[in-house]
C-alpha cells in the first residue's frame, strides 16, 4: 500500500528536486501520521511511564526527518503531570529540510492544533543548515533538542550520551541499506543506558540479527496501519560489549558548585549551572566581574572558515551558533547584554586567501545566513568606506560588550548565585565527596562537591596541574576618538580589527606579545594596531599621526593560550593516579584516563572567549549532570584539559 502523503513530502527540496530515496525511505514520509509516531515510538518504548519521576531522560533517534517523532514526544511530555525534569531528544539527520520547506510540510501535514503550535515553535528555532551539532532548548531548558547534521554512520559514533530509549527510524534495508551497517548497531550498544528500550517500524531479518549481535533483545509485535509488524525490545547484553560505560551524573547530596573566576568563562558556567537548578558560589579575586581580558570595552564574535574545516573551525562554529542562542535567551528573559547591530566583515590578507576561502564556502555549501563571500565593491557598501581587498561577510557576527554579558549571565542566576569578591584562591583539596577551596592565606573559603576552575592564567596552579601547556599573550587595544575617522557601519577584521562602539569611538587592536608582563600602554603598540588597520581600511591612515603624538588611549590585557591554541574545557584528569600508572596508560585514549571527580576546567580561551565560553559551559554542565554532550566526542577530546597529559603518557615523558 502506498502512503498518500509520499508525493507531497518528496516534492520538497530547496533546489526543487526530490529527496534521494536512500535518504527518504518510502515509509519515512508516513511519520507524518501522528498516530503512527505515538503508537510505534512512544508506546513501543513504554513512554511516558518510563520517564516519570526521573531527573533526566534521553531519547536517541536515528533520523530526524520532519521532526514529527520529536513533536509527538514533546507533546506527550507536556501532557504528563509526572514527567521527567529534563527531556533530552538527540537525533541525526543527513539531509535536513530548509526552513521554508519545513514550514510548508507542517502546513500541509499537521492538523492537530497542539502539535501545530509545537511545530511552529520548532520552526522558529530551526538551526542554520551547517554541519555539526546544534543544541536547541525549549520549555525554559526542560526540553532539549540536540540535532546532529551529518551522516548517521559518522554521527552516531561521535555521540557521547546515555540513551534511555531509541527511536530506530529509517531502518528499511531495501531503501536505506547503509542504516543497518554493523557500525550503527555497535554505536547504539555503546550508548545504551541500563534498561534502555528501542522500537522500530522494521522487522527485517537483518535488523534482528544486528540487534542480537550487539546485546539487544527483541520481540515482534503487531504494527500500525500499513506496517503489519514492528520490533520492540531492550538492551540486555549477555557479555561485556563496550570498553567504557556511558556518562553518568556526578553523585552529589546537594547540587552546589564553586566557580573560581568571574570572567567570560566563569560567568557562562554560572549561568548554565543555575539554569539546571544548581546553587553556585562564585569566587573572584577582583572587586567585580570581568576585570581581566574579559574587561575589554568590546569583543568580536564570528565563525572561523578554513579550507579543510579544521578542528578549530568546527569547535568555533558550534560555539558561535550556541552563543547566539544563549544571548537571545538572556535578552528574552530581560537580561540583555550590550551588543552592536548584526554583521561583521572579514578582509582577506591577500588575493590567494580570498580565492581559497571563497572556494571553501562554496565547497561546504554554507548558507548565506552563515557566511557569504563579497567583492571589494560590495564590501565597501557594507562598511561605508573604501577597503583594500575583498573578503567574506558573517550576517550573524558582530561585537558585544563582555562586561555586560557577564553581568547578564550572573543576573539570570538570581538567588542561586552567591558572589564573593576579593578572594584570591591558592589551592584545592579533596576530602571524601567534597572539595575544599583555600585562599593564599591558607584559610578555607568554600566547600562543595563540584568545583570549576575558570581563572585563566591561575587555573593550572590552583588545580595543581603539571600537564597544562599555557602561556600568556599581552594584548594592547587602541581607542580612536569619535570624529577622527569616518564611522564604520560594522566591525571589520583581518590582520587587525576595527570595531565601531556605541559611544562613537572605534576600538582597534590587538597586539600579540608572548610572555610580556608589561601593563603600561605603549605608543609603539598603538602604531602597530593602526598600521594593521590601515592595511584594511586606508581611511584610517590619519590616525597614525595621533598614535605618534601619544594622544590615544587604550587598554592592556593578557590572554591565556595553550600551545595548540585550543581551550581547556571539561573534567580534569587525576594526574597523580595517571602518572603512577603511566606504563599501562601509554596507549590510553581520553576515556581511559582517571579523572578528578567533581573537578572541571574552563580556561585558556585566548581571543575566542566570546564564541567558546557558552558552549564550554554547556559541555561542563552536561558532564556534571550526565547529560548528552553538546558537541561531537572527537571535538570534546580536542579541547579536553587532559590532552597534554595524554600526549606525555604516549611519549613516555609522564611521571
């Protein structure tokens, strides 16, 4: 029997061509039937009963499609008075709908008013169509959708989570043969929590064999509608099928954490923990938030484009998109940080870079709302003055005042946050299930089961890390007085940057001086900043005379960076245990390393704190709570604070 909805669904595509049958399995369009989604996936996984009374519950779906399964699950959660506190729904999708097509599909297929309202909310939050992990929160963060745009064969092995229920959608061997590859089912077994259940439309023999081989038990039950049978079951391995268990929450009697440092990194952690109901004690050595590098008058935020879509590009892309969502939510809650109008222009250093980056943008198929290459003449129109070269435009990029962002994040925490300033932390000590924080005078200043060290240059010392390759970069900023140069319409970056501030001044910078502790402003630093800006914006040439007469003001701050220029985010390693067991751990992977329970790091953000801090905070909060991670496991390992210890173990230099 042919589902009458198939032609309508197959007709949608942003370029007007039908979806490939390999992606859009014939029955996949039948998910448009809300009754089928409820019968197969909710009832097949004994929901909502199984999530009732739980702190958190995670559903993993293997093909998002139109999102009907998610919408039906969300509606069931809403209607359940005994629902779990937080519902996580994680799904992969190789060929996501465009927003316009998604809206047209919903308008044509959904008549239920309650589901239609949720569908409209989902469409309003639909992410940009760029590869990677997208985390979207609904219901004040109590319903969390984590969408991974990419091939399931690559996406599922990259997930780090503990699944309570599986929606095995897209499993039709005749239409989607790649979906029943052994790697898919091995990934499911790696992610399954204790007692995890599954349901699938398909009852094909290949599916049964693959499930059995990976530790799942199944039974065949009557299907729904034109599907005569389906499979349901649970994870019940008769032998050990995985090297590492899925993540679990840190065992605590009270959800209380100490966050050391109140800059961009620390304040983002405060916001993410408080949003989950944690009580947070903030310790800051200065008299206010954001006094070091986070205290600059403005900072720019934008993605990073590279020819090979490098690790830095992927992490920055995920961080940029997540930060935009968090800032928008702060604004919705009434805590708006100060930021400029949308849009940022990056100028190529030369014609070769302009050509190669433009080719990369085209090759990766980035949408125009993410980035677009622009000619020199178009760049001139965007900025409002002549530019030296062409470049690429980030419509959602721009500038923000870091101090106001930190203040907004702390304000959103409300009564869950205790702020203590003038506390200079010296060290930490673990006793039982508690961490004790000592100041430089040896006094106990706080105790909690969880501590997050977010104090930049001091973090490694406070946490007692010996394998944390960090250095200090002196950065001097220059402020150009209002009326000195023609006003910029938006920030311009390249070898340097120029940012139009709200008070009419223009911020330029910044110098990059390794291990230079000098805090004094230097005329030579102003000249260096402005010379680099003049290479992009010739109209700034007159400012060089001001620099030479020492009439300009500015600010000096010190960025904390690692040798690989990636941040340190996540659960800290137990270095003492690891070095004692160095011989066994010579071939270790990140999950093999012993960890310091309840101790986390968020530091070494360099010049990308604005785009990394929110995502880093969400990763740490997810690790603490045992929730699905907000980015791929390989990327989390590339920013893992234990990576330098791991390298030393492999090179036999640890100990």
